[in-house]
């Protein structure tokens, strides 16, 4: 019987190929990132691959879902949250390396409508959002735990309109899912980040929430406690000039200036 030249071992989220001479192909760096980062982070990962030949696998979802997955043992190397609270959650459980934690990006909260909408709204205290919704619902990420939803609820509460629309929310799994509801015309309005609205031609921005109506929108980054040896290099790349140019072009405010 001929001896097999390799054995493939599958393990959870990745696979390692062991050749006949004992050399192994390491699994790609696994990044868990807030859904709103997708377009920019995909572009940065592609640039990284072009420059280094190394692949990055990125899992996008609500920060709350990703943090819980890390807590349950998912082998992420790097976590980028859409708020500080879910990064705090992992830090309190010693699941990230706090020495690598840095506030990376900022964003802006906006009200969107389908691209063909004729709605004209001035966001101000007690603005008539409930009346403007008519029989429709307001699309937003789930305010019970998803950062974009929590920012949105905070803004509407500050403006005094949350009690009027709290029962009329189309709560989505993440901010990109809320964006889709508006783009398809399934919701007349939605609350998303400005960077999300910029990449979806099916919506238009009809209002910007004043920054003092909600906590600062901050995306922290950190290596996990079980990060692979290649992960610090990609984290450093994310903080470098090539990545910065991509994120700024996508509309993010780059907060990390120690480069």
C-alpha cells in the first residue's frame, strides 16, 4: 500500500495540512469584526495579502454576537468591536490582551430612507418621527445589545422621541441588516452609521444625529488572549498608513494617531 503523502486535519474553524516532510501550512489569521467594517476591512485584508502573501479570514456580525463567540471558545486572533462595552466584556474575562487594545476608529450616526424617498426631516428635540413613520417601522440594529442599536436608542432618548417609537422598531441582527431593510423599502426609515449609508445606493441620508445625543462611537481593536503568532503583524498593519488611507476613504475617523 502506498504511503499517503499528506494528512488533512480539520479542527473547528480552520484546517492544517501536514505534508510528508512535516511542514505545516498555518491557518489564516481569523479576525472577528463589527459588520459595519466590512467594505473597508475587506479592502485592507486584500492589500495585506498582496503585500505579504498571507490570507486573513474575517467573520462579520454584531459585536455582541462576536464577543459571545470568543467567550465560548471561538479561535479568533483579533477582535474589532463597534463599541467599548463589548471589548470591556472580553477584557473583564481575560479573553483579550489588554496591552494590545487601542481605540481605532470613529463614526457618525445617521437617519436614512430609501433612495427614492421624498421625506424631509430635521433631527431636533421632539421631532415627529412617530408621525413620519406612518404605518411603518424604524429599522435599526437591536438596541438590546448591538452597538449601533444602543447608540440609536440613546440618541432618540436624548431627543425625547424614544417613548413614542419604542414599540415600532424593526430590530435587526446588525447594522448592515437594518440597512438592507431600508434599501428594500421594507422600512421607511432606519438608523445606521454614515459609512454604511455611503456604500448602499438603495438609501439616502436624510438626517445626522448630533454627536452629543449619544455616547461617542468608538471601535476598539485588540488581540485575543490566544492570538496566533502572525496576528500582531496584521494588527500593526491595520494601524499603518496603507490601512489608514482605506478607512478614511470609506468615511471612518481614524482615532489611533500613534503611528
